[in-house]
């Protein structure tokens, strides 16, 4: 192996910089060259490739976002675009690639390997936690804690006014942020794509909760869960009631900010694990952490199977919500 290229792709997530730092320094420790690709696959097509040594990544572990930059590229969806990217990588002396991103990034990495012969390893960098082969994706812990902090603050004002709040969190088509922030934030209910739920039942739970003397209720809604998002859900649930309610959408604030300790350590372990996998000659695998062990999962399995216990946590949420 001559030289590794590392890039961050898709939506940014806290901890990406910790992973970039780990890739560059693990490569340096192994005597392998490393380059950074700016702005994801778009930068790869445009030839935005620069040397990345141990000193270049100093002082970035605590930073949110990604110092390499990230972007989504329609051109990379085309064979012509991928061929151009491959040519630029070869011209830079690259034969192996570490891609830090979500499921779309992993799909792109797989195509780059199959069409152009690069050894490619993925690191799951997405706040959505929607890739299997790892207990948690990079950035999820920070995003949940950001959402939880907001929920705690909203609870203060909700209790002051005896009010119901619907709080919309990110997660695209996955309800992990909603579930973890709702469970840890003491929500009355969480509404997620992974579970069928009935608006009449949620209305009943909220009304009963207030009847028991509770001065606030929090309902956490995963973005895109139903038509109209949290606003539409709130209108339908509170229709024909006298419930005093408000809606708060947290939005992209969940992506920003300094990564938590957990995401910094996870980024370090996954980045180092990616270089180790490439040194072992592995290809088309994603590096994850399961039960504190670093494992490798074939790309295809990361977006087609998921054995994590979402249902058990939902059941716990239902038992504890009053």
C-alpha cells in the first residue's frame, strides 16, 4: 500500500475530525502516505487532493463539522464522474481510500472499489445512526446530547405554563435520535418511523398525563415521520381538545458543536481501525464498534440488515412514560 486518501462525505457529523486525525496519524505510524480530499466526492472529481501528515491534523480533535469539508455530488453518481475521480486519485499516488460518511457515502465507496480497483474502507459518520455493523455511528452521541439539552430547557418553560410541547428532531428516515433523546429526556411519547402509532392513543396518553397532575408533556417527533412533520402531528393530535401546545423544530443545530468525549474516542478508534483494515488487505467493509470491540462489516450488510434492539427500547419508553 502506497498512499491512503481520506474524505468526509454527505452530511457533517461531530467526531469526523477525530476520525480524520486518526487516519492520518495511524497511516504515519505505519509508514504509509496519506492525503486529504476536500469537499467529499465532488472534491475528488475536481482533484482537490492535498498531503495530510501528522502535523496537518494537529488541534482538530475538538472541532465540530469537518476540516476537510463535505459535499454531495451528482456527478459522482455517473460512471464518467467516478472515472474522473479515480484518475485524480491515481495521479496523486493513491491506492486505498477511507470514506467517512453515511449510507450514500458507503454506496459510492463500493462503486469506486468495484469499478476502479481501489481498496476502500468506510467509517460510519452520520448523526442519524442508520447504519448497522456498529452500535452507534460517529456524531450520534453529540447530536442526541444537543437534542437532550434543548428538551431539558423546553421542559422548564413547558412546566411553567402547564403546556404540551412537540419537539421535532433530525434523523432522516431513522428514529434513533428521537428515541434516545425522548427516553433520556422523560418524554411522554416518541413518534418514530420504526413503529406504528395511533394519534388517538397519543392524545389519550397526553390527556391522562395532565389529569394525573403533570404540569408539562413532551412528545418527540422524528423528522419526516408523517405528513406535515411535528406541526402536522401536533394539529391532528390536539384537534378538538383544549390542550395548550407549542411546536419546536431543533433542525441543524443537532449537527454542530464540539463532539462529546464518546464521539472523540469513537472517531479515534474507527479511524485507526480503518487504516488497520487496509493494511490487512481488507476491502469494501465498514469499521464499527459493537460491545466496545472494533469489527468489520461488508458494505452491503450495513444498509440491508440491522439487529440492534430498537423495539426493546421502545417498549421501555412506553413502560416509563407517565
